[in-house]
C-alpha cells in the first residue's frame, strides 16, 4: 500500500507537513477503530485521498473564516475532522446518533489533540436543544475542550451544516424544516443521483421556500488528476432547470457540492459565492480560502 504522501503527490495535492502528519494519524486511528466498528469503506490512502480528502477540500473552499460548522451524521469523522485539520480556524462540531461511533470519535479527536466537541445526538435534536442552553445532556466533552461547546445564543449558533452520505435530500429537508432559524445553510456532498433527489423534493413541495445552488462539480474517479478535481463549475437552480437531461448523462461518476438556503438569503449568499469564485480564479490557488468571504450586512452574520 502506498503512503499518504505518495497518494497526495499522485493527485497533486499540496499540504503542510503538520497537516499531512495529522491526516496520517487520523487514518491510522480511524482504521484501527474500523476493525471494531463499521466507520468507513476507504481503508487505503488512495481511497482516503480520492474520496474523503477531496470531498472535504471541495467543501472547505466555500467556508468563510472562523465559521461555525455542525457536521451531521459524522460516522468516522468525515468530513468534520478533515475540515478541522485543513482549516484550523473553523469551529467544527460533530454529531452522530450512534453511541459507539461517538465514543470512537471522541477518542480519535483526543488522540489528535483537536478541539472538536462530539455530540451523541441526532442533529435535529441538537439544534432544538440549542434553543435551551441549560440543557447540556447531548454533548460529549473531550478532555481538550476548555469550556462547554453547547450553542448558547445567537453569536454561537451554527452557520453551516455539512452533510455527506447521510440520507436522501427529501429526508434531510423534512428533518431540518423546523430549524432554519438556527442555521444559515446546508452544504451537502452528493453523487450523480442528486438531480432525481431534487425532483423528488420538489414533488413533495419541500423546495418551495428554499434555493439550491451547485457550488462545485468534480469527478470522483480515482484515476482523475487533482487538476481536474479542482475545476469549479457553478450554476444556480434556474440555470440547471433546462439542463437536467444533459447533466444526468455527463455527471456519471461525479460528485457535487450543493448549497441549500432559504430564498430570502439566497441573493446575499450568491454574491458571496461569486466573489469567492473570482478570488479563487485570480489567485490560482483554489485550496486557499482565507479571507475570501465578505460579511453579510444583516443582524445575523453568515
């Protein structure tokens, strides 16, 4: 089996020495726990880089500095733990409804010396609990947390919920429909079936008050080069409306990063994304996301 550094080099991914060391340690811890629990199917560096790391990098491109992230259904910590390693500025929290998985996650983040709260709870239960700050029963504290990380007020609310390989779009939208005042957006990684999932969500009128945007479309074929993986395509829901058939044909084997937000917030978020993409193109460094976002001029900061 090739090393992590060899896999990174093959995919032309450049990271710092500390990041490589942390990711390597994470893989070893994850695979050790995986021998006891079913946490991941990607048990080689090649699969880890081509799928887990690439997905996390794709998400990280669209997260502003010091954003508060809730990683929904973290499982083995993807993408939450990887996001924290790639972007230490982010405040990342993990949640999973399976006790054994949250135990493994707590041990992994402890071993990695990462300040990441781990919640043994469903994401919707955790969001509901955030409205009642005195209730802390859903949080598993790790020994590296200085203070409780239970959201307490408007300033500590989540801005983005990251979701990867958790459920179909219809189920997710039903799950979070009562809680849109507690976060700004969902960022999801989906495979080529996302179009049919969107159609099903529309059929059940779950998209009426929401706006969807494709932030990035990239190949998941592990033979693709990183140059191909970092090509950005963006399109609004209106732009994709008449392209469903062509996309279905062309996106075989592709993944997409989707943003879903309330329609009232879409215009402001759209401007942020456009400015961000321009800065990526100008800098020719898609992995660098520092200071690429502007603040939304409203009482709730995105």
